[in-house]
C-alpha cells in the first residue's frame, strides 16, 4: 500500500499576503474592542450636565398666634365689674418692716389686702379708709386717723387671690396720739426698753384678724 504526503516547501507570495492580512485584521479588531471598553458609548462622559431645577418652597402658613389679635383685653372698671367687698371675702393683714426696733428707730407700718372670694370685688382702699392702730395690752397708744392730713378715697378692684399692698408705709413716731395733741412736742413718748406692742389695721371698715407684734428698745 502506498502513502501519499503533502509536499513541504516554500509557499507562494499570495499565501503569505493572505496570512499577513488576516493577522492585521485580527489586531484591528482587538484594538477596536479595547477602545469600546474604555470609551463606553452612551455613558455621557464629556457631555454638559443640565443644572438641577430648584424645588420651590411652599408658602408658610400663618400660625394661630400671628393671626390672633394682639390687642390686650381692656380692664373693666371697678364699678362695672365688682360688687362691694365684704369682710367675708377680704383678708386684711397688718405689716411692720421689723420685729425689734432699736432706740430712735421708727417702725414703718403698712398693710395688704387679699380677695379670698371667687369673684372680683371693689373696695375703697384710699388713705381716708385706712386706719392703723397700735396698742399695748388694753391701752391704745397711737391711731393714724387722730391727726391725719390730705386723706383721699381710692376705689380698687380686687381680683381673687391677688393681694395688693400699701403704696407707702406709715411711720410711727413712738409717741401717744390723740385728736387734740397733734403737736409732737406735746405728746408723751411710748415706753421702750423691750416693751411689746401690737399693730392692727382696717380698710374700708374691714379689720385685720391677727395683730402684728413688735418690740421697742
């Protein structure tokens, strides 16, 4: 049996050109694939980006406090709102600025009024209706109305639970008073050396229930 073999030897020039062409096309294809991977068409690289549209904020809704009227409610007059105060719904308190007074130190007397009722009431709290009385035991030493000057009326509206106090204190000159002895030079000095005294007050006929005690030295 005979065997046939292809002859081996130099090829023609046309065969070599075809081979080089195939190799060149392969290289071009590989380069094209690499370029496509790097550039990635459609990614938008290099294209200008449109600015984002700002979101319009909703108009602020006025709050209840802004829409409500800020005008204060006018205070009713005493005559229009409150009935006359009585001893049942008013507490009067006697006040002194100290408990012990050294020689020459004058006690400063004042008072406070509190409406203990549920409704507002009116009271004449003027100096014409204020009376300060100082006693020692059963002896009345001094009364503010004995030689009072320039007394005036003053109607005041007392709201429940809101105390009011004297605008100015009343000094006691440490003497005995009487309606016929308004000259201080003719008055007798009150006893001192630790003597005990009590202050009682009344406003518009309503008296303090508890006296305020103090000592003179």
